[in-house]
């Protein structure tokens, strides 16, 4: 997580930072899941002698769904965390 700049350390900035970090991390997790799905699909298709056909919208939808779920699930904790002072957050 990036430290807050002292001159611009406002609640909306902190909330946006927490939410952006959460969505970014879930996007990475979604991409890892998509690549695991590609590998499993390609492996199974190869074992059956089939061509592996994976539509691009399905790949993008997997990552997008992970990011959307994260944004919804982490909105309240981000707002709550942005209201804490750094010393309160450590306690």
C-alpha cells in the first residue's frame, strides 16, 4: 500500500486508495484464475484430441467479475479504514 502524502491526506483519497488496492489485487487473482482455467481447458482438450477454443469475452469476463465482486465487497471496509487515523489503525 502506498503511504498517504501529508498535504493531500483526506478521507476520500484514503478511501480511494484502499479500494483501488483491493480491486487491483483481485484483478491479479482473477487473472491467475483465468490462466489456471486456460491451462485446465487446454490440457483436457488435448487429452481428448479436441481443439481448445476459449472465447475472449469469457476470459475478460472472469477478470472483470473478480474485480466487480471485490469493489462491492470492499467498499464498506475501505470507507471505514479511511476514517481511522494511522495510530488507531495500528491498535
